[in-house]
C-alpha cells in the first residue's frame, strides 16, 4: 500500500513536471541548455545597469552611508523597521543553503570560470534590486491595523493604474500573490524545514540517532520556534534577523577566511584560474557559453534579483524617500553573491578542486563544500551543519512574511487573516520534516521563478518613473553638498 507522501508525489508529479517545463523552458546553446527565465532576469539586470548609468557603482558608497544612518533620518518617517533591519530581513531570505550548494555545483560542473560569471551576474542584479525595492516603498500602503504592506503586488496594482493599465496591473498583482503564497509554503517552508532536519539528524547520531525517525517531533519544535517569531510580524522577524544574519554570516565567512588564509600562497593562482577559465575553459562541454550560462543561472537562483520577493521586506522601512531603500537593497546581491558565494568558491578552488571532476562526476553540492573546509578544519562538517540549520531557519521566517503579504493582498489585513496564514505556515513546517514531497517542492520552486515573469515586466513599465526620481534625487544631493 502506497504511503501518503508517495500518493501525493504521484498525484502532483505530472502537474509539477508540466509547470516546471513551462517555467524553466530552455533553448539549446551548443551542448548547453539556456533557461529563458534566466535570460529574462539577466537581460533585465543588464538593462537597468546601463539605463540607470551604473547605479551599481555610483550608488554603492551612498548605500553604505544610508545603512549606517548618515544620510536618511528615519525617526519620524512612516514605516516599521530601520534600513539595517529591512536589509537583514531581505538578506536572510536570500542567503541560505544555495550559497553553499549552488557554488559547489557550478564549480564541479563548469570549473573555476563559473565563479567569474556568478560574480558578474550578482553585480548586474544590484540594479534590478534597486528598481524593485524603490518601487516597493513608493507604492506601499498603510493597513487599518497600522502595519505596512508593500512589494510587487502593490506596485503592479497602483503603479500600472497610474500608467493607465489598471486591469493589467490587477491581474499581474493577483498572479504574483498566488505564486508567492504557494511558493513560500514549498521552497520557503517545507524545503527549508527539511534541510534543517536532515542536518540536525546528521550531527545527532545519523540513522541511529533519537531524531532519525521522529521528524514530527523536530518539526513541532521548529514550528514552535518559527511561530514565536512570525506571530509578531515584520518587527519581530526583523529583530531576530538583525542578530541572526550577522552572526551566521560571520560564522561562515570567518571560518572560510581561516581556510583561505591557510592556503594564502595559492590565492593568486586561484584568481588566475577563475578569470582564465571564464573565457577559455577546458574540459567543459560547450566551452565559454556553457560556463557563462552556469554562472549566471546559479547567481539568479541565489540572490533572487528580479523576482521581487525582497521588495516586500524592504517596503516596511522607515523612510520618507523610497529611493534610499533602493540604494540599501543593492547591498543584498553584493553580500549574497559577490561576497559569500565568491568566498565559498575560493575555499573550494584552493583546497579540493580538481579539473578531473568536470568529467568524472565526483562529489558535488554541500558535500564538496564540506570536504573543502574539512581539508583544513577536520571538525568543520559540524559547524557546516549549524550554518545550514541557521540559514534554513532564517530563510524560513523571512519567507513566511513574504507569503503572508501575498495572502494579505488577496484577503485583507485583518488579524484573523494573518493568524490563519501563520498557523498554516507552521503546519507546513512539520510536514516538511516528515514527508518527501518532491513533486510539490518542484512545483513551488517553479512558482517562485514564475513570479519573475510578471515582476520584470512591471519593472520595465515603471522604470522611467524611477529614473526620473533618481535624477532628481542626485540633483538634490548635489545641491545640498554644494550648499
């Protein structure tokens, strides 16, 4: 007799497969496959980078000054959280297991050169983040209970109505809301809970440990810990992530720097390999195009630039000037992709990378990263387990808020509505620890990237408004500094 999870998988597998094929439709490039959704994201990032005259570079220092509280005074401004807490909430939603696994997979398949294109994609993604998060603040709304709601649903609805496209905006907003609610319960909840459970079992005795057959117990504890945070809304989530994100980032990056320091003399050759292999890869099917596609794809999946989810968190910031949070949001892909992913790549290249793995199908993913750290720090797999659990938990609480805001957009901001969603989310935490729902997770993963179809279109349509306001903002800053 089939188990419940087997029955669910068999029921949803055809639907999930068809939806995945649609969202991740690919065109052949040589011996490689180029997903059109990645082209859509990267093309948008490239467009806004030049349309806004390299805002990624021009606005970087200004963004840091805003986070440090030296530019935007927010004491009496509308909103719920500070620039820093809005940033840490958004970062906690993107910095996760992918920063460990995606880089390892990219290098094991495409070699060191994939790192170069991953960094380039992260840099370009800063421009998309700037636009979507500026719009998220600009078109946010204050609810009857005093909370603030924002993000793609609202700038699609309100922004496109201003452009004389109210029906299109409303349809796109509802489409986006449905996608993020379903997607958050899968990728942002069940998958993260499952990853946390697997890592916990690994460090508590494995298959012989107490929790090996008690996923429901671990899931119940994790659901309780999650519920205690998300029940307080964005202020509670931001308060936790503002402490958790710096801690887990420092733990991971600090350990990585120890490994890099132990191989200090090999750094120049590693950097040379990254650059050289990016343009003249050896042993990679499809050559340079294959490596470029691989790096861009992993970066797009890691930092979520262009998907719009982060704009929901950034919209809660205390500010009178939407552009200020657009600047702050640019730091998110920089931290996620340019810094953390690059450090992971250096650790792997300096320690365990072997060109032979391109053809021999050797270990990939988190195992490769773990072995890279263990080559210098034998006990690191235990630290990695803690890091993965923290990454999973932080991602979960942030995505609970994203899903909640999609639910609020559709059904209103009443307290009862929020309680219903939070209860359902916590229930799915337990389910994630007790079932192998491969088909549903594939479906919800596709739902996340399906959001980019609507979001990037909205960014193109509303981009001119952002550009006009940015030009005025720079002029105002210039006048203030000269005066």
